[in-house]
């Protein structure tokens, strides 16, 4: 999860600590750090001055090669995790099909889905990454000082260890309490999520097993935040590989004896593996003898003190100033006014899944499963298209932090254009070849041809809303990067959820799962339209909305034509492999040709196959790995 500089303004650490062991250790760290800062200030004024942007000289800036490797590692492991997630869904379909058992497990799976959003992907990262980043920076600046935090062998001499000692025990207690509460209240939770479920007892058993992930996901998110602050990306990027490996293994090893409960056991096991995958790397950062790779030693010569210098008085004054600033950074880092809207938005968006399962629980067995399989496959194009926005996010954040509105606007407009073209190509392929895709991926074992037909129909309806999902993911980052509290994204998401609820409730009786999927597509499109129309200087980045909408209409028209033509071509083949190949090639060729004929442009360049995919990612990577202006001057 990326945290922008503007969103992290005024931060220091994660929690507002009370009196006790944690605060005593923080005070000890403050004392040691203040002495080192005061001594350095007295002996060498300006020796460790910060740059104009506030970057301390004691922290080495990330190099172009480092950022390129980090981006590559993250992308590769993210794709590997996504592929294993698809394999997990295939295993679930193969072993248990799409019936009452699978529906019960998917209701219980709501817990890890929500927990992942709040504890790993959004909430935990927004709170902890800035806190650990500041602690790492303070440790790095003290490493070369005379007093130096690294010279102390105890926890109190290291800001990072002091932060862990003050926050991890309390966080663990809270997570354990929530897990225990979910286990005890599992019958009530299942009744609230899916009141029409045929076998609520099975869902309760699965929910009690998956409730353990609140603790494991919370600890995994904590470790990921700490490691990313140390610029260690390999272990955090591998957590979903470990998680899905645990789920798949448990299903195949225990499925014959425990049925679908084995999948819930796999969730619990996978959560533990997420933590275990990061513990060695985190232990090396916290307990190892060497400093992080991001630090540079500053070891100046000791100058002679001039006669008459009021060293003790100056030192005491600087010490008090530094102590106060460190105290504030350690205890007042979390601006709830900035974080609360982010968490509520993420929770509100996740509620779409809750609404779908609530409505589908009253339908015949298998409805929840059909929705789940269709949604997981249909969202693959959206995930791939948003990877571009993830890569270019630091560029946008830098422009906003520097007040360069024009550069930020151009970045947002180009990202929206490229991501939309990519997702529309995927949506057209999903619509055209849905039956063949589902048949090849899932139709084996307990997953029948009737399940394939039902899931393919739902997936085609879902594909209509993929552009809306992509626009929401691409635009919401600009609202939360402005460095000031904003509730507009939450209001827009709430409007979309209301539309989803009303339309779903009104159509589920007539159209069944297709009505639920249509409600999802319409609701997220409403949210995307509101976010797009609200892009102004007061709330976010002032983009040229009419121009953006006009440009989006061109690839949208191309995608509609390509989807219809591809579906007709695929329907002429009996073999699913040949049908998928013919439909996919037809969609791609028609889409690219229409883009050229319609003159679709990405920031002034004509749209071709090269501009749409490879060049877009290459440009994004160059933008991210380019050194910051103040780095080039050093």
C-alpha cells in the first residue's frame, strides 16, 4: 500500500500511548536521541542539515536501480499471488463445486476479505508506514552521531524498537479480543450476513476458523508496514503467495476428511504463513547488528570549542527542543481526521460484497458461489490495469506535495486514459468469451456444466461495471493525497452502495444473480461518475472533466463493438480452446483497429498496441525510478 507524503503530514508514530512500560521506553529513546541531536548541533552546526524538501542527509535517497528492482519484485510476486488465488478458486470449485457447502464457506470468507482490506491493504498501512518511516529516519540520523541511538544495546536506545515495544503488545491484545468476539458471535454474524442460508451451522463453524485471521492479518500488516519503512519489499510482496499456498494445501490434504471446513482451516493456516514469511526479515531489521541499507554514516571531525562558547546552555536548549519534537513525533503521528475517511471508504466499498451475499442467500443453493467465481475472474483485467496507477502513484504524490497542479493533472488524465483502455480491452474479452473461460478454468470435478452457464452469465454482467471499478481505483487516490481531510469519496461510495442495495433488492426476485451483478455494476458506475465530477481544486486535482469523459467514450465504443464481434466469432466453435482463441484474437484486433480509427490519444500520442501496453508501463517505470530533483543535485 502506498502512502503519499502529503497524506503523512504531521505524522510521527502509530499510537497515542498511555502511561506504562511502552511510554517509559519511548522516553528513554527520546533522552538518548535528544542528547545525540544536541551534541551534534553544538559541535557541528549544520553538519546534518536537511534538504529543502526536509530530507535528512543521514538517510540515503533511494536510487533508480533500487526503485526499479523493488517495482519489479512487487509486480512479479503480486502476479504470482493473483495466479495462486485463481488456483485456490479452481481448487474450491473442483473439490466442492458450487452448492450449499461452498456457499457456507464463502459467507465465512467475508471475514478475511474485510480483514485484508482494513488490516493489510489500507488501514494498517496508512497508520503504520509513516510511523515506522519516521522511526527509521531518526535511527539513521543517530547512527552517525556522537551519542548515536545504535550504540545503545537496549530497546530504549532504538526508536524503531521503542515503537514496536509501545504498539505491538497493545495491538495484539486488541486483535485477539476482536478474534475472540467474532468466534463467540459467529451465529449472529452468519444470521446477519446470510439469513436465508440452508446450512447456517456449517457457516458458523467456518466463520470461527476464519476469525483467527483477524489476529494473523493484523500482525502481517504490522510486519509489512515495518519492512516497507525499512525499504524491504520482498517479504511483504510474498504474503499472498504464502496465504494462497496454505489455503490450497489445506483443501487438498484435509478436504476428503473435513469437507469445505478444510478451506477455512486453510485460511487460518495461510494467515499464519503470512506472518511467518516476514518474521525473519523483520527480526534482522530489529535485532540485527547492521544498520538498514538506507542509512549513511556522517562522522565529522571534532572541532575545537571556541573560548567563551556557552556550550552547556546551548546544548541544554537544543536538547529540550529536540526532546519536545521527538515527543510530538512519537505520540502525535496519527491524524484521525485524515485517516478516518480512508478507513470508512474502504469499509464502505467492501460492503458491496456483503450486500451481494445477503441478497443471494435467499436464492437457490449455489448462487453465492456463482457470484464469487464470476467476480474473481472478471476483476482480473481491473487488477492488471490498476497496477499502472500503483506504479505512477509516487509521481502524483510528489507533484501534489510540491504544489505542481498542472503536472498532477496531466498525470491523472493520462493514467485514467491508459488504465481505462486496458480494462475495456479485458472487459470486452471477458464478455465475448465468458462461457469458454469458465469452462476451461472450473468445469471439472464437482463443478457442472450448469454451474458454468450460470457463472458465465453473471460474469458477463459484471464486465459492464469493470470500467467503473477501475475509475474508482484510479481517482480515489487523488482525493486522499491532497493532504487535508475529505469526506467526498465516502459520500460518493455511499451513494453507489445505496444504488446497489435498492437495485439489487428490486431485481433479485426477477433476475436472480444477474440482478445482483447488475446492481453491483450500476452502483460502482454511479460512484465513479460522482468521483469524476468532483475532481476540482477544492477537493482533489482539477482535471478537465469534459475532455476526459469525451476521450473515454471512444475506447468504450470500441470495446462494445469488439465484445459483440468476439462473442459471435467464439460461438461458432464447439471446442472451448478454439472458441477462446478465436474470440480473444477477434476482440483484440477489432479493439486496436477501432482505437486507431477513432484517434484515441494518451497524452498527445496516437493509440497503438505499443502505446497502450508496453510503452505505458515503460513510461510509468521511468517516471517512478527517476531521481527526485534534490537528489540529482547531490
